[in-house]
């Protein structure tokens, strides 16, 4: 009977050890997947969300450390999606767990997202405290999440900006820039624009433009990705404020290429500021008004109201300027009232938080005492049994590994060499294929570039000729004078008169008067590629001159004239109905 009991207990212990070892391996795999998903948030947020959702069921039965890591990941995903939490409870629970552990990276991340929760709730003093703690942990640790470090500095810069403490804002922005330059350079354009914004608040024009130019070069080198949208709009506004317009066309073109649904929130008001500086007051008013109608925040409406007041003052329309000035005053009062309400709300929330925290701590202390007393004895016994079983298992495993280890190692090394050889060959083939695709793409890009240059040249020529024709057509639309001009050219073809400098322009005016739309039709058929000698030849054919007469008027060789006549007939032979001599 005793032997059966001993065997039963041993079997239970072995089963517990097996489950514990297997659970540990599964936990390590989950931790690896969670960390990969964490990094994927920066490159592909939708894929990271899908992957986190797939991990949800596996994490439910995982150890506490894995569950808290997953909770921190979900907080990060919600923050990336701009989901504002109604309370900081979830972030506080994660922070309470990681604050007592030794891993610096986990603590840094937990403090950062605790600060982010308070920032979303507009509790800026406590947000600043947690961001500063995250920065301090990262600065004094051998290992740190550099991107979280940079983001903490950026958030501190934002809070100092709200408090109008511009010197500290500049200090945080410059630290973030130096950290980004010395690390992965990820999001460097954002931090450079933060520094430019701080210099702009300090009215340091020189350094503001220097950092703007640096940010422009970095973002341009990355190909103007979508994540820089709001910084491109702000950069456009800064260049407008300082009358540096050489880069604004490129910035505006990049922003206009985005679909309206993907354009940054500050695009329209920054565009309005640019139009205001350019003197296009009506368009600026239209964009200011559109932004005002769509904007929900009081601060955004304040900026739009100020812009509308300035524009109407520039136009000299005092009544609407006064109306928008009144709205500006009302908006300013609303901002002051909102800040007072937020301070009162924060004081109330802090009182409730401390009251609930004290009650929870009392309950936790009681439960911890009961659990500690009841579990300590059982854990001691289980630890002894598990230790003996683990020692036996280790000895047996070591003995078996010594028997089969050498053959297994040799076999695995051969398979590894064979696998690596196959991978190397596949990568070589992939490199050759990519090189071929790259060469083909370069050729297509070069061809597109040449085609674009030709199209642009033709368009410029067409625009030039159309403007000239419009200007000429507006000079005189008198039919009687048109007949006189045509008779004058006939006299020139007969040698009875001399050609004057403005005679060709007068001839085209006459033709446009007698045959409206004729010249535009000819231009359309040539797609803007019509040169002046051929145009003059068509005009002379239209008024009924023969090739010999055309040669006399244009002072050209007869063969050249015949070639032009032939080309003119190919283009618009159906349009050349002759004018009969009266």
C-alpha cells in the first residue's frame, strides 16, 4: 500500500514538472511573438493589430509576466490608433506590475504609456512626472528602448509648449534630435520639426529655418512618406511666415497628391496661412472658413477666427472683421473656461484615485496575508519533491545525451550545411532576379522622364501660342479692318507693298475675326507643336495666296515654300477654303 502511494505521488510530481517545463517553453515563444508585434507597430500597424488579436487566446492561460507584457502591447496599439482611454486604470495596473521588476525596458515602456494616459486625460503635471521617469530610466540603464526614449522627450516638449515654457521645450527637442541622430534615425524628420517649432516659438528665425531645412532634406530622402503629413503642413506654414517660398510648391504638391481622407488634420489651416501670406486673401478666407466649420477643438477654432479677422482687415471689410473678432474673443473665453474646468476635474479625479487606492491596498494586504500563510507550507513541500525529481531527471537526461549526442550533433551539422547551401543558392537567384527587375524599372523610369519632358515642352509652347492668339484677337475685332489687312498682304505678294513688323500679328487677328476658332483648331490638331513659319504659311493659304506669292511674302525659297504648303495641307487641308477676290 505504501509503495502504491509513493508511486502515485511520484507520478503526480512528474506530471507537474512536465507541465511546468512545457508551459515555460510556451511562455518564451509568446514573449518572442509579443516583442515582434511590438516592433511591428512602427512598420505595419494593421498587421500588428491582427497578430495581437491572434495571440489573445494563447495569452489567457500564460504566466502573469506574459499577460502583463501583452496588456502593455495592447495599450501601445490603442495609443497608436489614437484611442483615448476613459481612465488610466489599465496603464496603472501594468505599471504597478513592472515597477517592481528589474527589467529596465519594461519599466521604461510602462512609465511612458502611464504618462500617455494622463496626457490624454489632460492631467499634464502627472503626465510630465511619468515621462521624466521614463527618460531617467532610459538614461541610466545599459539597455533601453531608444524609440520610447525619443517619444518621451517629444511628449515633454509638447507639455512644456502648452505651458509656454519655450526654453525647456527647446531643450527636450534638441535632446530628441541628438538621440535620433545617434541611433536608428527613425522618425528623425519629426524630431527636427519639433526643434524648428521650439525655435519658432522663441522667435529665433535663423535656427528655425535651419532645422526646417534639415527636416525637409531628411523627409525628402525618405520619399515624403504619409507619416510626415502634419509636419509637412506645419513646415509649409513656417516657410510662409518667414517668406521662404522656394520649397513650398514641392510641399504643397506632395500634400495635394494625398487623398482627402488621408490629408493631415492641419493641412487646410496651414494652406490658408500660406495663401494669406501670398496675398490670395479670398482663397485664404475660404480655407479658414472651411477649417472653422469642420474643427471641433476650441484651439483650432481660435486660430481660424484669428486668420479670418486678419484677412477681412486686409480686404478693408470691417463688418465681417468685427464679427470674427467677436468670435475670436468668445473662443478665447471658452479656452479659459475649459482650462479651469479641466483643473477642477483633475483635482476631483485625484481625490477619488487616492481614496480608491487606499481601499484597494487594504484589501490586497489582507488577501496577501491569507494567501501567504496558506500557500507557504504547500510550496515548501512541493519544492522539495520537485527538486528531487528535477535532480533525477537531469542526471538521466545527461546520461542519455552523452550516448546519442555525438551522432545527433554530426547529423544536425550535415543537415544544417546542406540547408545553408540551398538557402545561399536561393538567395543568389533572388538577387539576380531583383537586379534584372531593378534594371528594367530604371529603363522605364528614364523613358517616362523623357516623355514627360517632351509633353511639358509641348504644353509650354501651346500655352505661349494660345496666350499670344488671345491677346491678338482682343486687339481688334473689326471685320472691315480685317479685309484691309488681307488686301495689304495681297499687295505685298504682288510686290506693291512692304511687310511691316507687326503685319503677321495683324494678319492672325484678321483671320481670327473672319474665321473664329480657325487658329485654335489648327493648334489643336498639332497638339501645341506648331512653329511660326508653318503657321504663317497656313494663314497665307487661308487668304488665297499661291505658293509663289507666299515665297515672295515670306522671302523664302520656292522649294521650302512647297514643303511648307504640303505640310499645311496634310494638317488642315479641309480648313483651307480660299477667300475670293472681291
